[in-house]
């Protein structure tokens, strides 16, 4: 039986199951493994940026780093100022 989806990520279950898994891992390792938590948190941010780029129709490549992709998203007006700061925080993680 798969683990129950925590409420923090349940809203993503019908849109992007990978986000749910990455979020669950980041949350799981919050206290157990700080280094692993940072890696998982960053992976979640990278996946969210890739997802946003795909929804906006931006061409991406595996060589695009997180900063490049974030800049391209910003040029297209996404993410909005409200969530731009958390994206930058994820990049620094």
C-alpha cells in the first residue's frame, strides 16, 4: 500500500505526482537528514520550474541550469513576484 499523501502536497496529486513525491521526500528528511532535505528541496524547485516552463511553452534543455530557467520564466512574467523569492531561496539551497 502506498504511503498516504501529506496534506501539504495533496493538492498536487492530480496535477503532478512527481511534485508530490519530491515534496514528501523533502518533508521526510527535514529533521533526519539536513543535507538530503536540501537536495530534495532543490529538486522540487527545479521540477516546478521545468513544469512552469512546459506550461508556458518554453523550450528547455537538460543543460539549462536553474538560474537560466528562472530568468527565462521571469522574462515571460512567471513566476509572479509573490513566488519569485521562494524560487530564489530554493536555488540557493
